[in-house]
C-alpha cells in the first residue's frame, strides 16, 4: 500500500495541487501571525523601548523618586552584573535656529548599554562635549563642532558644550518632541542640582546568569541601600508594562495577538479539513475497489495517511518559507518609510515549529476522517452512492441538532464575551457558532442559491438548470460554498475588526491628546487675530483658534488656586479638538485629569461664578469653558492661548517646522509651542506598522478562500461527468454546458460571499468590542468599498474556477462521458 500511496502522489499529482496550496497558505497564515507577534514586540522595543533595548534588566522606581548613589553602588556591585548604567537626565533650553529650543539631556552610557546610534563624529570623551540627534541638528543647522549654551532649571545653571557627534533620531514617542542630547558627566553636573539622583538603572548580566534570580537579588540589594519598592523588569517586560500603562493597565496588544493566532489556527483547521475531505471523499469508490481487491481497512487508512503526511509536510515547509518572505518584504517596506524606520523583523522558532507541526498534523487528521468513513462500510456498499445528509434521514437530523446547539450556544457566548469584554469567551463562542453555521449549511445554502438563481432566468435553459442543480444535490452545493464562506468570513472579520480597532485607537488617541499644538500669546500682543490668520495659512495647518483668559480657578478643593481658565466658543472647540465626544456646553468647566469632580468656583473680572466641573481623561489641556458661561471680559496682564489642529498627513519633521512658524507668528520662543502632535504622529506610525502586517495576512486569507472555492468547484464538475454528458445527449450544446457551469459557479460564489461578508461584519465588530471595549468606545466601522472588492473578487474567482473543468466537460463526447464509471 505504500507503493500505491506514492504512486498516487506521482501519477495524480495535479489532484494534490489544490490541497497543497491550501495547506501551504494556511501554514503561511499561522506562521506569519506568530511572526507578527514577535515582530511587533521587536518593533515596540525599537520604539517605546529604544532607551533600554540593550539591557537584560531595567530598574525603575514605583514612586518616581530618583535613586541615590548608594543604591546605584549596591546594585551595580551585584555578583551577577556584567555592566551597568545609572541614568541622569534633565530638561534644558538653548539658543539655536533663531530661537530658544527645548531638549532632554542625559549622561552617556557604556557602549554595551547605550541606545543612541552614532552616525557622525564621536562619543563625548572630553569635558563639556555632547551629542545631539540628527533630526534636531538638521532642523537647527547644527554640525559636529557647533557650540551650544545649555541652561538648566536654575538661573545660573549653564554649560557651554561642543557637539562631538550626531545620533540617529529617536523613535520613542515619549521623547520625540524634544531635542535629544547626550553629554559628559561634567555637563550634567553644571546644569543639574547636586544630589538630583538617577532616574533609572540598566544592567547586562554575566553569561549563564538566571534572569529571575538576578532580578530578586538586585532588588534586595537596592532595598537594603534605601530604595523604596524598586521595580526590576526585563527589557521586554518593561515594554509590555509601558504598553499596558497606555491602555489603562491592560496589555491589550498581547491579548489581541494571541486572539489573532487563535483565529488563524481555527481557520487553518477548517480550510484544510474541508478541502482535503472533499478530495478524499471523491476517491471513496476508488478506495472501496482496492478493498474489493484484498486491501484491508488499516492498509487503506495507512495509504491515505502517507499521502497526507507527505503533502502536509512539503506544503508546510513551503508555507513557513513563504511566511518568512512575506514578513521580510513587509518589514523592509515599512523600514523604508521615514516615520516607520523602527519596524523590526523577528522570526521566532515557535513560528517555524508551529507551522510545520500544525500543517502536517492538520492535513493528516483531515484526511483520516473521510478515509475512515470510506472503510467503515462493506466494499460493495461503498461502491454505491451514499445518501446526502438531510432532514429526512438520521444523519441529517443529527447534523442539524448538533449545528443548532453549536450555533445558539456559541452565539450566546460570543455576545456575552463581547459585552463583558472577555476576549477568550468571545473567541470560543465565535468558533462554536461558526462551526454550527457550517454544520447547518446544507439546510440553508442551497435554498438561498436557488432563490438567487431566479436572477439567472433570462439566461434561458443554462440559467434554469444552474438554479435547479443547487437544490438537487445540497451536499455538493454546500461543500462548494463552504470554502468560500470560510474565507470571505475571515477576510470580512479582519477588515471590519481592523477598521473598527483603528477607529477605536484614533478615538483613544484623540481623548488622550485632544489638541495637536498649543501656545500662549505674548502679553503685549496688540492684535492676536492677525497671528491666528498667519497660522491658519501655514501648510499642514487645518484650523487654529484663540482662547481668552476669562478667570482663575479659586476653589480650594483643587489645591491649585489661581489656575487660569480659558474661554472659547463651542464652534471653535469643534474645529480644533480631536475628541469627537467632547462637546462644550454652557455652565460647565472642563478640567484636566486628576482634578476633583463637583462644583468649581471661577474668579472672573466681573466676579465669581460657580460651574459644574467635568474632568477629562487627559492632562494635555488647561481648564476651559464655553465662552457664554462667563463674561466676555478677559483677565488683565494674562496671555491668551492658541490651539492648532494639523492635517492628518503631516510628518514629524513637518510638525517641528510648523512649531517654529507658529512661534514666529506669535512672537514667542519655539519651546513654548507644545502639544501632542509629534506623539500622535509617532503612535500612528506604530499603529500603521501593526495594521500593515495585518493587511498582508488579509491577502493570504483571500488567496486561501480562492484556492478553496476553485478546488471544490473543480471536484464538483468532475464528479458530474456522466450527468453533464447526459445533458449533452439530450441536446444541450457545448456553449450552453459551459454557460450552465459558469452561472452555477457565480451563483454559489455570490451567495457565499454575501453570507460571509455579513457574518464577518458581525464577528469583526463583536471581536473588537471584546478586545478593546474596556479601554475605548467601540463603534462598528464597516469598510464597504473593501468588502465590495472582496465580493467582486469572489464572483470572478468562482467564474474562473469553472472555466477549466467546464472546457474539459464540453470537449468530452456524450458517449465517452456516459461510459465513465
């Protein structure tokens, strides 16, 4: 039987092309998903975790208190530590580029731990030398050898430094808005108060050291030296905790990627099982004939397993290689974009092993089930056709009951999981409900196809025959539609989920960073409206408004008496504020995060007024009110404020140029023009990289669907050789036969595409709700144009899938076809 199995692979190789492609693409999907997780972590490590990417262990203070020299000495002298870096940092200002600039200065780290990448010049080796990032240097016209006078927090804290080298611009969204300076210890000593302490510690460990044990030992030494609750994490743990901090204490990114891998495994199982089951089922008569010739049941099953093992393993190897190539191409393209240069490829061993094992195992299991069914009956009985599952026989009733139980129970779990923001429950419910839909597909897909067949009535006899064929053999119609239903559902799910998640991400960013740029006007500005007009005319500026200082917050409960409150109209706020949920109303004062709720008293030029306070989920705006809530008089000798909204397409470099232009228009220092625009650009770049790889996976899913429908349609036509020949004998022309098969394929593909798109929209929305519902308001976002394109591709694919077998059926003479067994 081994010889029989191997001869099947060589003699009927074309028969295994479709199943091989399905397995390859499914493995490619799974492996690429795992590579997405690793590459995402690597990319985040190169952006958010850039400063400590070379460290084995990172130490920070839970309370934010700096570490003392005694703590640093105790930690760095630990036996497991190979090298250490105690970071000192402060913010400085300096004159350059025609105005006052703002930057972050830190001390240089050892070569093994420094995250800065030198591009030109040399590291600081002499007193009062410093590095500056390449982007800032280009913006301000600085080169190696330029001198800067850095000013610290105190009036006499200054240091004149010489630029010894230029470093690559940072990808860290928390640091990208300021100039990045790295100086010698002498520079820090000159601009920073004595005893300021160290903001964080980084360590590399000696070879062979256990990381967890080293973390515990170092933490114990730091506590003994006076540190209060130090937090020690690996570089990856630090990235994960930072991402969790950005998403309200939940590591949603990891959860999303795990769920994505789960969906990939489920879909791979369904596609491979469906495709290979149809292929093996076609050979039921052939396997039964072998049994009649003396082959035992175990031998039959063994030959099928050998075929599946060989096809599965070879296809899995090709799938893993294809996934690696796809991810390499995507990451290379992302790195070529200036705003996404931090994209990093990572190919974990789990992606290779899981792809090979899953592809081979799933193929064998999927092939064994129909092979067992073929050998479970007597050989002569297997040579006769079997009854299809329907409500009129026991097999159909069992299938219906199982399908309905899975559908109803799974749907309930899916809804509960999405409403309770429990992703694993929703994932389990979605999988169960979809399996239930597939089990019940024989009962609802053929009638729907038959109804759609009425649209083909104008095509004459071929159109009517195509509609009748859909209900005459429900199992065949359902099998043909199932592959495309799976694929389109997956594609629609991912498209809807990605669009909904992007919408939720944007809403969350808008809530945290509602204003792109803001700046105070000069106190002596005669006519701020002229400055506003100049700002509005800048390239890249979408809108700009002036906020007037209308009062101070004098409620003692705030512990911050004297905070200036600004006034603007609701229309002006709507034109610049990105948070669509923030609608100004009279009688309310809007305060930044951590302010107390309840009534707040404002002192205005006309007296005091009490308003209800609404606390926002952001610290990046001052307090403000709708202008009609107070008098129109402004506070004397108090500068106003300008809010600016930028176009969505601006880059980080454009933002810096716009900041300089705004400062010039207002007559203020450039460093006073602040805002979250650069942070927004950087975070959006990170999201774009994540969605880029997801888009690549969508392409794989589309191809899986197309291969599945082409395979099942081809097998369906081949099974009907005698039937088609009989129609030819009764007078159907070759053209009419080809037309009938084409119309039937289009009907089945169209119905499957519509049903799949509808299911995908529901699954995508509920999945996004289960994933992000705890940290953002999830509103369904349906990419109608993309779904329409998927529908068009599905219909065209169904049409093309019928071309080759239809030509073969039309060329076969009626007499030869009727003689086919």
